[in-house]
């Protein structure tokens, strides 16, 4: 009997015309937390919540708060995302799917 191994595949599409880093969110099924670097995106921000996030390379960064953000979807509707960590030094906004 031959055993098949299922390996994860990543498909990434980049369209320069659609680049709007300020409003771009990456969907990440390996991330365990939602993360945003833009303090102005938060509807409210609980800056009492402090912790750390550890990345795959074992680097550790400080969470400077947590709360809810409102994002605009492609169809122009809006969606609340809860429990988003405010991390001022991340370079991209991340929505955890995992």
C-alpha cells in the first residue's frame, strides 16, 4: 500500500493595481491571532491588555492593546473583527483563519 502525503499549498496572487497597503489584510491560516499595526483602525482600543506574540522565527513582539476593528469588504459592506491585537511594528495586517 502506498501512503500519500498531503502537503499544504500556498497560492498567492499579487495585483499591483489593487495594492492599497493601508486597507490590505492578509488571510493566514497559520496565525493564531488577528494583528493590525494601525492604531487608527480600531473602533475602541483596550490598551490595558498587554502580552506578546511569538513568530515562527522565535522573535517576540509586544501586543500594545486589543479590541475591535471595522473593515470594508470588496462589495462595500462592512464587517466587525473582534479580538484584534494592536502591534505597532508588524508590517502587514493579518486575519487569522486558524
